[in-house]
């Protein structure tokens, strides 16, 4: 008997999950570049819009190529439903907005990507949503922040940019006891190295722009969870506000999923080598990497993640030294992106976390000496040599 796709191993799911061939029998997934769809009759259109008949209505509501991407990623994540969005930030925004209304309360880890922090601290309060930021590594802090009107928890784990790790299972239990939902941004770990839904999370979000594309081509995002919650919280907001993923981008992301496992594991291996080089140099004050035994949550990482990811953070002391290092790199690009085939390094204080106030950055330990590096697919020796020669100039 042929196995169900749910019984396939992850590598098979990444290559063949969600495949829906047209009558032409194409090997590469078909790209449906269409805004709308035709119906055989007015009555047929009525049945389609009412939900009586299955099928596509409008690109903003769904598309065959986009659905293949959603189905494949859902299989990989172990989710009942995936909904694709135009970017990672649209995924985070919708994931939160779909769970709350005016008068509700959100608890979030204080270490977040700058735009995520802005949504919580600047945008959602405009609509009557209160937000409390906590030390995401401390379950007691989450429990202490709960109020009667708490409806959602948000964490990044590992967090951007200093890679702190949240005990997802414990935080999920606290959220559920409070009647709240836990949203986990899993972009740094990727679905290869961490499964938040298995740990108790209700919703997982991705910037598919990062590792899922992995080659610097398109923007995309995804929200994943159980069928009932995804329908109740997100069906209408996605339809009516329009953060739709383009079919072309969905097709590119489908092709990215085919090689995700290979790329992420090679990047992680390279990151180990680069981290060893960083830790050996006198110019580096501190290195934080989920694959090192000196990571503050090393024991938790061993239980919760099956691999370290490809992002490393290191402290060079001040902005002048950090910029001198970046300017001296010969192979590694200065770029705020991550998860790409090409290695990239950035100065978070003046790029990805620039929208945060200085006090907010200091609250998460982000001083101006920190550099965040996303390790790519180049030769590990070449990368280590490039990092060391740049450090020598610091």
C-alpha cells in the first residue's frame, strides 16, 4: 500500500508534499499566474462563493500554486493548515491581530526583531491592545505577566539578534492555563531543527524570505496551526485585508523547500566552524551560538532543538570595532538578511533593531559592539579565514 504523505519522512515531504499536477503531468510544479478564475455559469459562481462547491475564486483568497506551497509547508511543520502571506512581517502581524481585539492583553518576549517590537509597542496599542514584555527565558516572568484579559503570547526562539532560547513547552502550558494562545516565530531554527507545535505552541510563523527561499530572491511568510483555530482566527482577516503571497513567489518558495534540509544542515556545519574561529580571536569579547556548550540555555537547546541553526552573534566591544570588522570582510556581505546561501553580517543596533529605542536595545543586552552573522554555503575554511583576517584589522 502506498504511504500517506503524512507518513513520509521530512526530506520526502520537502520535495513532494502538496504536489498537484495539472493534466499535462509536469515534474516541476505549475505556476498559475492568474488574478481570477472563470465559472461555467452564474449558478456555478454562486456555489463557489457560498462554499458549496470547492475551487478557487480570486488570487487574494487562494491560488493553485500558493496552495501547493501551503500544503507542503504544513506537511513539513506537522500542522493541519498553513496560510501563506506576502512577507514574514505580514505573517507576524496577522498572527497577532487575528487573536486579539480592543481591551485584550498580549505578553511577548522582550527580545524580538525590531519590526515585531514596533508592532507590539507602537501599533497594537493604537487599537486598544495592551502589551507586556518579559524575559522570554524565564517561565516565572511569563506567569507573573498574565492578566484576566491576556489572549496571546509571542516568542522568537532563538531570538533575534542575541539568540536567547525560550522553553516553549513550559510557556505554552502557562499560556493555555491563562486561556491564551502561544505564537512562536520559528525562523531562526527553521522547521528542520525545531517543531514548536509538537512542544505545545498554537501558531507558528515564518518569514519564508529567509531559509525557505534561501537564495535572496523573493519575500514570503506563513502562518501554521490547527484547522479550527486557523479558520476562526485567520480566514476572514486574510481574505479581506489582502496580505496575499504572489503565485510566482509561492513557486520560488516551493523550489526552495526542495533543498531546505540540505542547505540548513550545511549552513549549520559551517556556522560551527566559523564560531570556533570567532571564539579563538582576542578581539571577540563574547560569542553566542546555539551549538556551543557555553550558550546560557545549552541544556534547553539540547532538549528542544535538533540542530543549532546558522546564525551567530558576537560582541566586539563598541560600534567602531564592529564597523571596522564589517568593512574588512572580503567574502561575507554586509546585509541585514539571513538564511541565504551567501554569508551575511550586520550591525543590529543600526539596522535590524534601529527602530527600537536605546533603552529597549539595552534591555535585551544589545549594545553597539554586537555583530550578527548568518553563515552560508561557502567553503567553511574560506569563511573562517575571512572572519579571522577581518578580526585582525579590528
